[in-house]
C-alpha cells in the first residue's frame, strides 16, 4: 500500500508541475504578429527573374522598380483601413498577386517569385 501512496503523490506532484509550467508559458509567450515587418513598413523582394513594383490602388500610387535579386523598403503610413497591395510584373504589366496591408496593425513583406512568362506567385511575411 505504501508503494501506491508514493506513486499517487508522485503523479499529483507531476501534474502540479505541468500545470504550473503551462501557466507560466501562457503568461510569458509573446503574441503572434501578422508580419515580421515593423508596423507601417513594406518590403518587396524580387526573388524571381523579373522586375516588380507594388501598386497601391486605394492611394493611386506605385513603388519604385525592384530588380531581380534585390529588395527594397518603404515607409507607408496607414490610411486607417485594410487596403490591397498588388505586385506587378514590370515587363508584362500583369498582377503577380495581391496582399492586404494596414499599417496600424503590422508591416508587410512580399517576395515575388517564379519566372517571366511562366509560373509567378508571391510569398508574404
């Protein structure tokens, strides 16, 4: 019987340690962010073999051209609402993809990938 009593105490102690550890992690874990980019900043990387620009239709503006293998940063303050950001292939003038941005909530990182005249897509971070 003494063995069962000791086993029960060990089990209860182990459970208490797990609860305490879980509570500690819940308190100290950082909240997830929508992006790794700082609020009100946008990064575009031309990771494919074609130059790209960002188009902000709600603002009527475009970024400067980013050449293949290059990245660029811009400080784009929020307009107070979510807005589409189109990635445009400069040569074909086609939209490679669209991401959504609200500078008050997060920044936006976009990678334009793929090949001219073939598969093209974006990745965001």
